[in-house]
């Protein structure tokens, strides 16, 4: 298994829970995620029930993932792994037209038995600290949530190792087809040596295309950079009093303990370094930032590169050939869709015969 971002860790963990012998390969296992990893930009928002569509693959994956994250978090908690979880998402309407669209979605979700509800302008203005004054209203989803990506990834890694997950901190240099006999279908050449496997799962984000092309599989993906900030709010400001994390015109505001706030993330296609202009736009919410947010003190700035498929919808979940599985290109929904992606990979590997090595 190649790739130890949030998707790769989810896959490796779930497979190890079901008795598969898994070896997870990624140089980040030695020093953590780099700024080139999509997981580095993630704020962990789980936008499932508030998703605008009500059918199709995207809808199904989101609902499955939200349910699985709840199950996984409870299971990991019972084993001593704490994963911070903040329930509730508040999607702000930037104008009257968006507010009307939210009203229609709320009505539709209520017919589905899902508890989305509208907040009018007066209800928003009653919240403290104040949200953007231009908001025409908001749609609130109590079942959606925000999960802290880094503790979640560490919990999956630690618990996976406790259940037999083997990890190798090395870069993969080349993939080679081996003999078609048992456990020898694929040869993985790394900087630390070579290993063989009957199944190979690639969850390497932007590194995936270069690994696949020599095998005859073209799956191009483009980097979309995202910048994020952690802010210390002015004295007396505590965004944890909001009913949940908030989203305004594509920017996300995530309350943090100690009067802090995560603010992110930008969408900057084709860049490897974030632009100051995009960061300023984020910092001021496109000119809609309330005074308390403008006065907040920046504590930390980080970025990551999300992998967006060029020719196919995100994410890429494909059985490319016998024993070769691709799960990549999750773009801005890696954390959200990681559990459903892992469940899909597990389905590909399930068979009535003996459990294969991975």
C-alpha cells in the first residue's frame, strides 16, 4: 500500500482491522506530512448532509463517510485514541439568491428526515462573535461536523500498528509486474529495497500518476494549493459559542480551544507556493471580515497541495487491473471521503478465498 495521507491511512487501518496483512509505504512516515501533501491543507470539515446534491456517487460517499467517521471515532476512543470532534456546520448565504436556495434545500432535507434548519439574518446577528454582516441567512446542519485531521491520522496509524500494520518510511521508485502466482503479482521497488505483493493499493495523491504511467495507466492530476491560518482572537472572543464551524463564500471558520480559530482554505490551481494576494483575501474573508477577525493575531500559516483529477470526477476510485487499486484525487474532500474510500477498497479485496497480503 502506497501513501500515508488521510486516505491511505484510512485504507490501511480498515484493511488491518479485517485481517489483511498490510505494509504501508510512504517517506512521510519518518517526518510527517510535507507541504506538498493534500492532508496538510485539510481543516477536517465533514460536509455531508448539507451537500447540495441529493443523489449520485458524491452524495452516497459523503453519507457513508459521515456514518463511518462516527463509528471509527467511537471505536478508536474505546482503544484510548482521542480524536477532537466538533458537531454542527453553519453555511452562510452571501446573498438573497443563495438564501432562497438554502431554504429549498432545507425543505428537501426535512422531507428526507434530516434535521437541517434555516437561520435568518436576525438569528445570525445574535451570535457572538459576529459573523459577516452581509450574510442573508444561513443553513445549519447539526449532524455534519468537523474532525481534527492530524489527531485522526495519528490515531489510525497508532491503532493500525497495534493491529499488525507494517510501515516503511521510504520513497517508492518504481512499480513492476511480477509473476502472476500467489503474493507475487506486484514488485514495489523503494529506496530501501524491494517487496512483493498480490494486491497493490495506490493512495499517493499527486505522486500517483508518475507511478502508474509506466504500467500503462494514465490518470493525470493537477495540484490545487490551499493556504490556511490559525488565529488568536481578541480577548473576550470565543467562536466555540457558535453552533458549529462556519462557511462563508468558500472560506471555512473552525473554532478552536483557547479562543483560537482556523481559517481556510484558499483555492490556487497550479501553484506550489501560496500567493500573498490569496492569503490576504482569506485573511479578510474577501472584504467581509468582522472587526474582531481583522484584529485577530496570526499564530500559524500553512499550506498543502490537493490532487484534482484532470479528466475524471473526484475522487478516483478504480480497480485498474487485477490486484491494482487506485484511490486518489480527492481534491478538497480527502478527510470527508477517506472512510468511504477505504470501505470501497475493502470491497475490492474481499473474496471467499484466503486473505491476500497487501
